[in-house]
C-alpha cells in the first residue's frame, strides 16, 4: 500500500472518484479530533464507497501524518482491489468500507475497518497506533510483561472452552501471539480471526472478546483506562 500503488490507483480511478467531507466525529477529551472522508468509485461494473478518518488534531504532527497516511492508503487499497475485481467479473461489484473508532487516547488510537463486499461477507481489519508517536501498538505491547500476556491468553482460552468453540480456535486464543489482530474498546479487548481458519466453508471475520475488567491488572498502566 505504498506510494506507487497509490499513484496507480488514482491513475486508474480518477474518472470515477468523488469525495465529500463529513463532519467532525466524536472523540474523547484526551483523544484526537478527526473528520470522516468519504470517497466513491463508480463505473459500469462497480459501485464501491469507502470511508476513513483523517485527523485534524493529534498529539504531534508526526503522529497525525503517520495515522492519516495509514488510513488513507488502506482505504485506497481496498478501493483498488474492488476495481480490479470489477475488471474481471461478469457481475457488478458492489461494496462498502466503513470504520469504527474504538479507542481514542494519546496512548492508543484503535480503529476497526469493516469491509462488506459483493458477497455480503463482513471482514474486519484493525489498526492500533500510538496517538503521540504514530507507531504500531501490537497486542503484546498492551501487557505489563510476558507472563501477563500468557495469563491473558489462558483467560481467552478458558472462555472459548466455556463457549464450546473448536479446539483449534481455543488453542489459538491460548497462544495469543504478539501480532494477533485486535482492537480495544472502552470495555473489551477484541481479537480478530479469519473465520475460514476454524470453520470449514465459512468466510469473513470472527471476533472474540474478553472484558477489560478481567484484564486490567495485566495491562500496562497507560492502557488500563
């Protein structure tokens, strides 16, 4: 999703793109202010709307630039993929990319992009970035140490067993790898998986969550609230 891909995207789609600015979205007292950008790719065989946030006020200019570039390029990437599908498909390609800002503080800007394609399947792509530096916050970065991370994994696995989830999923939850996709809300830590990895014939994203009150003592202090 680098600069060259972005340039190719605009070259291919310039005739179809229309952009509108939304109003300032809700944000926490310590969080970043952002606008919702909406763009549209329209053509004979495609109708794809995508939305992404653009920060207008962040902790630092560096972080604002990194976050805005990441979100814009991801939206453009998904639009480009939809356009590519439309070139080879005999059926109309329709879809929508939206987002939810789940957590918004200087320590963590956690966002879940939701992509609904022409197949109607819901796919989630989370971003977790530090609002002051712009660096990626991995799931392992949330925890005070490796032991706390292992304990969190066991809590996820225990809950999965209570819900009678497939053993493969339970094992994946117990492992809680450093780069596990996730997003953090005000009340939950939500892990995101590809549903097809654990359920034959299924597509889309699977979300599995544990309440933050059960994990708060395992988090680093800056992620406890």
